[in-house]
C-alpha cells in the first residue's frame, strides 16, 4: 500500500520509525512547519521531519489545507492509507476523503475516555488506573471516529507524564502496525464510540502547573507526576520559584492552613493540603539542577517550618 504519514513530535516519530522498520511504503511525510526553539530561537525541524529526511522521504509542511494546491498535492500522492499521529492540525473532510482505504489516527488514550491534546497527562492527573492507545478511523470530530484497535497498559504509582508517554509511544507503534496489516487484507470496520463516556484533555499550560495546596494531597501528587517533565509543577517560597518533580502523600492529620510547611527533616519537606499532606522528594531551585530534597536539606535551602507557600500568583 502507498502510505502517507503525518505527525510532528517524538510520539509520532516512534510510529514512523516502526513503519519504516517494517518496510512499509511511505511515499511522503507531512509535519508542522519548522519552529523557533532553544535559547537561540533557531528554526528547528520536528523529530518526524528529521527521521523522514534521514530516509530520503519527501517532507511537506503546509500551514493547513485551506489552499487548493496543498489538497491537490496530497491527491497527487495517491495514498491508500493516510496515517496521522500527533500531527497538530485538524484535517478538513476534503483531506479525509482522499485515501482509497482510510485516514487513521493513533491516539494516546483508551477512547472515548480522553479526547484532545493532552490525554497522557490528564489520565495520570485524574488518577486513572489504566491508559493505552486507540487507533481510530478519522472523521471531522475531535478524536470521535470509529475505534479500530486498542492496546492497554496500567498506570503505575511511579508513572510520570514522561514515562507513560514513552511506553505509549511503543504501544502505539505496535498498534498502528497491526491495523496496517488488517488493511492489507481487506476492509476494516470499527466500533462506534460512546460520546457520553468522553472527557476533554485540554492542552497543558504553565499557569495551571502552579500547585494548589487547597486540594487533597492525592490530587496534588497526581498532578506533580502528570506534569513531569512538562510543564513541571511549581510553588513559591517568597519570590523564589521552586519546581517540584517528585512527591508522595503523607497521611498525617493536621489543622494547618493549606500550603503550610509542617516539617523539614530527613524524610523531606512536608506541606499541608486540604486533606492530609504532601512530602516533597525531588525539587529544582532557580538556576540549579534537580536535587533530592534529602540532599538539598544538607545545605542552604528556602524551606522553613510554619511558612505558608502560595497557591496563586
């Protein structure tokens, strides 16, 4: 089959790599336009573009598909399958209708649970017991198409947004290969999603990464895990912004104001929440590398018992 692939970040790169390793015929790759990145703000090619160029595959980077020539260019490629993974564009119906077999998408959620931009992090933040990848046939709605294949994985207590991302990238690559094999054998039919079971996984923002100590400790810890490594949860001690990379629930009872530092000792820094408390295990001070709190407390540090950390800017 003639396959056109569309994707942008590392998650999509894993899928493209699996397709190439399986010797599928990738006739072209679509990805987002190069964007400024790093301290020098130099234009940076996406991970998908870099991989495609390494394999001498034509790379196309339209801003969208509003121009007739961009739609015609895709038609000229005569794709049997259009595989979309974290591309970053909502595709119009004229594009979805081009492939002779289907336009399919690998989405990092057990649909219909989490639809939208950040399903991996929202699953951890919500305390879900499991996540996975769903390969679906695309339609105009946001992640609403018929489900063709699912692979599931448990969410462990130690999972972060980063670790679950990497595991789902591998699982998704396997799932997309299995679906491609099905299309090589004939028509593939999907299961219609139950819209009533869906939640919207909105895009992550740095603003919401500020820890709200007025929620239960378990929810604080889930958010810290979900937002590691990006956008990384943080709190303030005075004017000092402290990133929090790892923490655990401390079941101690207290009557303190949420955000109050209850203890600073060899076990960590313990902070009052609406229910129970949280003990910080790994943090990053401004201009410093991430450190275990147990190591940080051996030197100068910004934590003082009874100080109340801010929950809003």
